[in-house]
């Protein structure tokens, strides 16, 4: 009987704790938050526009029982819900905590909630089609690997947050023409790894990323044909 009760209690703890929790650390909750409003995500090093109002602070927090499926993108979606609760239209990432032994298994995020009069226009977008001949594209991917399979890297274009990139996933970033000096930043355990973007004779650059033994990203720029083949074989996108 005792064993049965113990198993039920353990199952209940696991069920309750399977997803990270959203907490409003400061700020006043709106009475009628707009659940359909889009929330802009700023990277931690971005410069804020003029007329930016600080509304509060939110965080996601998991524990040892949190499901490992909750990575960067899932936690960002929770952060956006927290922004809507405070009637914000933007957040600025303050910190992304990576999982570790005896820590949360989710990617816990702390962010400031903002209300911005005029949101910036991004000079890029994440796309599924890359057939616009007037654009340039960054095609970034992580092949399926056993080593580091649980890693989710936050990706930034210059200082702007793009998304989280997981094992066996890919993203295509379309760049606005007329801009130069692009670079990617890949975050690992609070450190940013800079990858310059240098287009040669074509409009697409392929970047293969893998996970080193210490968790840091290992980047290779493959030849165009090899990159296209490897990129096409990956079906998962954020």
C-alpha cells in the first residue's frame, strides 16, 4: 500500500512540475490583456527606442522535474504571455539560464516588459521560402547528434533576438537588402559567440553548427553544394 501511495505521489509531483512556471516579478497586471497582440523580443544588448516605458519584470522557472522539451522557444512564448499580462508590447531579454545538473531542465528566462510607442522594423525575417532573387539568406542548421542533443542555442542577428535553435533543426533568415555588417551571435551558457556573415558570389550562406564537449557552439561554413544538401535533409524548424 505504501509503495502504491508513493508512486501516486511521485507521479503527481512529476505531472504538476512538467512545465516551467511563469512569474510576474514586478508590475501591475492588466484587467483585460490582449491575448492576440504580437510581442516584440529584444536581445539583451539592443538599444531601446525612444519613448520606451518599463512596465515590469517576468520570468519562467522550471525545476528538476521539468520536461526537457521546454527549450528556448517554448520559454520565450511563456515570456510573451507574461508581457501581455502587464499590457506590454515588447520584452527585453535579461538572462537565459541553461539547464544543468540538479537544476531546472528548462531554459529559464528573465525579461523586462516594455510598452513602446513605435516598435522598430526588423531588417530580417525568418522564412520558409528562399526564392526571392532580390534577397540574401542565412541558412543555419544543427544536424542530428547524440552529443548535445538537449542543447538549445539562442540565436541573435547582430544584437537582435531571432529564435532558439535545437538539435536536428534549421532556420532560414532573409536579410533586407542595403544593409551590411551582419553577424550572428550564438549564446551558450551566457556567453555570446560571434559569427561574421560574409557573402561571396552567391546570395546564400550556409552555417553548420554543432555542440562541443563543453557545450559551446562549433561552427563550420560548408561549401554551397554540401551546405544545401545538409540543410535540405533537416525537416525541423523552430
